[in-house]
């Protein structure tokens, strides 16, 4: 079993996601057997969050999925691996896989 973290953020738009203070919720953590299970869990958390919130600061919502690595293991000097992120905006819901995840899958 792997341990995953989901980090939810929100803003009025993608451009403003990094400029808005206090737009990040506390990370959620869960042990799951596969990346696919973590991706499905993150999607459910994102949709639940988006359903309960509205207003101009909730037009763009994202949920980053991060695999927490075993202690002492690093990838590019960091102790986690971002699997990808779900994005919910006016265009709908979309999964955006991390470029690092694609490279590791090809290896």
C-alpha cells in the first residue's frame, strides 16, 4: 500500500491560483493500493469540495495528487512524487498528469 496526499486549492482563475492568499486547504492523506485509486479518491474530494462552495474565488478548483514516498527515498531531491492533478473550471473537469509521472511510467 502507498500513502497519498491530496491538496485542494481554489481561485477565481488559473492565473490567480498562486496569488490568492489562504486558498489551500489542509492536505488529506490516505493509504491506497494504486495510483488509479488515489486519482479516483482525489476526484471525489474535488467534486465534493466544489459542490459545497460557490462564488468568485471558487471558479477554478484543483486537487493535486501526491504519492508520499517511504522515509529516506527521494525523487529529484524531494521526498514525494506528484502523480497529477484534477482541475474543475468553466470548461468542466479534467485530469492533468504530472510530466514527472509520465517519465517515470516510461522508464
